[in-house]
């Protein structure tokens, strides 16, 4: 499995993602420059990551400009052909702006940037990045965003629920999905989702910040491990 | 522009003195024109020339085997941390802009200090900030806090460098004049640094980054109606930050350095093009011929002095090797940044600025700069009268409170003690995935250096109440506490940067504070072998109270860099295991001087700085390092604001564990629990290591006390239950946010 990490000029979690994928997970990773369109090296079973940051400054609305970048044309095509696309934080915002994922990410309900550890609970193992997550346990994974309040109309939310597309809820450390555990006012505490075809994932929390012993938190690693083993099954 | 008559009045309007004006005429051999005089006025301003401070700054220790550049030689200090890596770090103030426009003032403060780091070729990997606000109950203060914090957050978060540490204190002396000191820490491979110099006549000079606008020109000093068509009131004095542009500039300049095309580079902060051209030329012993028509501007009809003095952010001046211009242009084109050749290096030693083909200013570079011809003054000073009130304090007149739990709560809910969570959660503290302290707090912030085993320990410290009560001792304590925080985290203190925030230097009492603080700082830095690598001086910080202007507390903020050879040396504040013994290194004192306790519980504003002995401090720290290496220490937390009680509760809160301790009847209980006498560290030890620890401490003459043990869920002191740790935690965590938001 090969990874491509897209570098927008304002990406700032690109190096962190490359570090975890290559140094921690031992995977092949290349950076993909936003002005390039050619990602023909990547095929089904490979994964394109849209990392966190402020793609083009995000003064307008997070991800609003990034959707028009040359690389995103190719990423959309790649996703539509079944390749894995994983957007984290700003990447999630961009995926919603491009329409690869439903819903939008609004300004946090306290109107502030929030950076802190949150806890996440997955309701399903039915997606590559959550395949091996223990559904009874809360994962401690940090957030860092000003616009992370997931919002969609009722019909879309119902569709996400019916299709098992919700991958993460914010919860407390005991795994209870409560209002207090919701850091930004997201609808139903939603922290991450996938598309109906289950090959495009978006999440606000940063698993790459929780994948190393030296940082005192390795809860995020299970997402990478899940993706790698699922891909192995697919390819095998 | 019609030429105006230049007189001593013009010079005074620009902030120069009559003597300085005479000196300028002598240097020039003629009367300068307005543009030339403007150049002198900004270069000889306090901010650029350090004219009222440099004499004393030179008395600070500025040498050390690990220093790769001397203090003041480059934009920031540079220290060898081993493994072929250098660490560039510096702290700088942005007080006045932040007091006027807190959001942009603080944001551009962050941007400016990061540029100082990456203009040297180092990639910033951590930011800290040291903030001083007035009374947080005031509406005005709340507005300033919100603006400053979101300004720092929005800039740093977008720029992508984690804010890993800092401090925030509140006192009414800062009601109108807040302090915003920002620090940046960067890493560079040995041999890849860039100097702020200009060499090689004929080499092209480029301006890169943002276009130049009218923001940041000190409008007030140009309030002379016949100078321009525009009214001076239109010139905004506070700059506007664009962190996305800065991010592009960071990546582009670091990439450009790799091409080998760069001779020298300097960022544009204060005094913009004027400062960067004159400092680079003076350093290289060269001159520059600059065509101001080539400078990309944001608006039409900018006057030459406006282009020269503009402090528009996110700009750099680059001198490139002739013939390699294309390498530079390719990189900046890739990052969609402007990169314009505006002139070339000459061998004249003069700065020649042209506009519309006409030479509009012609000034020698050397006389403009610090260390060159810029003036140096020693101001008179005298012992401040208020010190009498400080020294009149008698602890015997302070009655011990009957309810110590209530007293503890009062101290604990002081904004200076409360968790700064409301502030730091608005900063991305984890980006770049090096923040080791996120999930395991230490007294200093710990930052991994990728590609090396090394861990940086960084901290900012200054209790300005102590410095006010005794500038000499207070500054020694600031350095010592910074070192203590690093030592308690498992690190070795290496070097400091300082941000010297004081009142008006022409006030002899203020200057006395300044001189004595410098002396104390120098003394402590020599003791700890932590030389001063650079920093900045901010004078004229004062708050107007009714009819008088009161200087802020003298606030010489210390930013200290320490190094851990590897993560195994890391020590954190969290109590580790129930049953571990709690010890205090150092000597308790019957002392409540300048403590939160005496200020909050007894409302005493004037009392002496806490007891402190530099040799004792050094001895404690030295042995602390050794017992960490021996593996005796499970947790470590120094005793600082709020005293022993706060230190114990903070370690307990981090662990969700309680403690049972006893005080010593030889001391007043309030002093024992809440006094802030220095050079004390609370450690915990596994029971099986206690004998070895005690033997070690006895044989090395380290004063210590066994306090008790980690136990249960409550704070128990002398059999008195101070309540569950979870309750203290609730108070601690959220109260500051409630004060600011309501």
C-alpha cells in the first residue's frame, strides 16, 4: 500500500502525517504538491491523505478554495474510482467542500479555536480505518480546529446513520457519548464519517498526534493499523 | 513632494533630541533632508538602537562554549545542542501595539519573532509567550485578554508552530499597559545557517514576501500637514498580520537557502527596509543602491519615507549571488510569492535610495546602527522611594488565618495560580508532533527534536512582584526559576534570551530598577553558566492612574533553553504511585514576602521579595540533576507561586491522587504552606529508594524535609482534611475562563 500526502501551501500537518506513516508505520509515502495533477502512480488499494492545516489560508471558509486546486480534481477522480482518501481536520473540511463527503464543518459553538485531547468512540468496524477498533473502548485523540462542528440536514444525518457511515463520536473517557464530551457542538457528537462507498474518510481529530510512545499516547495507531491490514486483505 | 525646511523642530517631531540632530548634521556634513532624517530617527530610536540600555546589556555574560553566534550578532541567539544541530531562539515584546490593538498587536508579535528565527535558516518548532494583564475583573482587561489570546492563536495555529508553553500574570499595574512577549525556538543543521549580512558588490538585492503598504508607519511622529497629500491620521500605526503569507515565506526561504543562491538575509520588522538595508550593509561593510520604484507596494503614491519606514509584515530582504538569481526566483514562484530585485550591493558603505530616477536619500550605513554610530547613553538612576514601604513590612504584624482551608482557596483561585487552560486551549500546542509534555506535564515544556535523541526543555519565567520588591534579587530569581523548571524536567540549562520590560528610562527610579535587574540577571546567568544570547528591551511601559503615570512592575522575562540528551531523563510533575514518599528539597523559611498569600489573603501590596540565596539555589539544582540521573525521583515540581500547598496540589491533580503531609512546628504554618521562599523542590520517591536518597542528600549537604506520602484522594495536612483533589481540580481548571468570559 502506498500513501500520498497532499501538500497545500498552508498544510501544516503534512510532515506529521509523513512522519507517522513512514517512521512509525514503515510505509512508502510521497508528498503530492497541490499544483500537480498527475497522481497516476496511485491505484486502488493506495491511499491519498489530505492533512491538517490551513490549505490556502482559509480566511474565507476552511477548504473553500482548496476544492478548486489542480490536485483535488485528480483526488476526486481517484476517490470515484475507489481509491482510499483520508482527510484529517482541514482535510475533512476540504472533502466536505468538494462533496466527496456530505455535510459541512461550521465554526465551533464557542467561536474559538480548540486544541485538546478528546475521546472517540466508533460505532462500527465497517470501514478500513476503524476495522480493528475495539467498539467498547474510548480512544484518546486530540483535536485542533476552529471549524469542526459537523452539521448536515436531518435527511443526510439519517442517511449516515442508516448506512453506518458515522465512524467516530466524541465521548467521555468512559465511552459515554454525552453533551459535555462534545467539544464543538457537532450534530450527534459526530467526529468522523465515511462516504457511502466506504473508501473516503473524514475526521476532525488527529490520529497522527497520538501514535508514538514518546508523546505519551498511542491510541491513534489503531487507525493506521486497521487501514493497512484491510488493504492487505483487499490486495491479497 | 515639496521639500520642507528641516530644523531641530522637525527632528524633535521625529523623536530625536537636539544633540542627536547636531550629531546627524555632523555625520552627514550637511543638513539631512526629510527622508534622511526619518531614517536616522527610526534607526536611532530606542527600539532599533538600544541607546539607553546597551551599556548595561553589555555587562551580561554573553560567552559560552555552546554559543554559535554572539549576542546581538544575528537576529537571534544560536546554540549548539549536539548531533550537528543548532537551536536558534529569541523572545521579543510587542507591548504597545497589543495595548492599542490586542489582536493584531499580538499576532504580529508572534509573526515577527518567528521571522527572526527562520531568517537565520532555522525552522521554528516551538513558540512560547509571556503575558501580563491588568485586573481581569475589568471589562477593558477582558477585552485585551480575548484579543491577545485569539491573535496569538490565529497566527501561530495557521503558521503551524505549536505554542508549547508560557505564562500569564495579572496585576493592576498592567491595567493599561499589558505586556505581550513572544518567543520562538527553531532548529537548524550546522552549516545551513544564514547570516544577516550583505557582501559582494554587484550582488543583487531582493525584497520577497508581501507588498509594502502604509501599515506600521509611526503616524504620530509624522503629524506635519505639509509633508504629504494624505493626512497623517490615515496611517495606521499597528501592523496587520497574515499568517498564511508567513507560512509561505517560511517554506520558500528555507527552500531558497538550500539552493545556495543566498548571500545574506534579514527579515523586516521595525523600520522595515531602512533597518534591514542598513544593518545588513553595516555588518558586511558594504553599501546598497536601492530603487524604491521597484518595491511592490499595496497602494499608489506612497512617499519615499513611507516605503522606507513601512512595517508591513511578512517581508524579507535577500542578497543573492549574482548569476544565481533564477534559483531564487524559481523557489518564490513555486510558493506564489513576490520576489523583486530592488537594487544591488555596492562598495561605498552608503545607502543610496532612488525614486523616479532621483537620489532621494544618501546615508552612510555604519552611523545608523547599534554598535556603529548610533548613540549610547547612560541614564542617571536613584533608589526608588517605594522600597521604604517594601522594607517596612514585618511578618509579625500579619496574623495567621484561623481557617487555613479558606486561605488556601483564596490563593488557589488567584488568577495567577489558576489553570491557564482557557488561554492555552486556544493555541495549537501539538502540531509538529513533538510536544512531549502534552500527556505528561513537566515544569518546563519538552519538545522532541526529530532526527535526534535530544529533547529541548523550554520555559519563560518572571515573577515581576519579586522584581518590583527587589530588582536585583527578583531578576536572579527569574533566572533561577527558569533553570529550576528545566532541571525539574530532567534537563540541563543551556542559555537564555531576555525580554526586558520596564517603564520610562528617563525616570531615574525606573532606571535604577533596570540597572539592578541587569546586575542580578548577570550574576545568576554566570552562576548557572547560561549566557544571554539576545532578546529585546521594551521601555516606556506605564499605566496612567488618575493623574499620575505609574510604571509597570519591572518585568525582565527570561526565556530559557535547556537540553535533555534523551527522553529517559524526563521527569514530570505527576505523583506516580500511591505510597510513594514525598520529600521537599531546600530549606523552609518563616517568609511570606511577595507571596500570592500575602497579596490575596492579607491584601498587602508592599513586602520584600522571597528569601533567596544563589549558592543554595545552585547547590539544590546541581544535586537535583544528580538524583534524577540516579533514578531516585518519581516526580518533581518546584515550589513557586502559591507555595508548597499549590505545588503539592498541582502534582496531585495531575495524578488524581491525594496526599498526607505534615508541616514543621518550627515555622509559621501559613509561611510553611503558602510562603514562596525560593530554592525548594517537591519530589516523590519509591519507598525502596528512600534510604539511598536520604544517604545521598545527607552526604551532599542538601537540606531536605520528609513531608509525607502520596495517599488516598484528599489533601490531608497535619491531620486536617483540605478536601478531595477532584474538588481542587474543578476550581483550578475552569475558574479563569469564567472570570474572563463573564
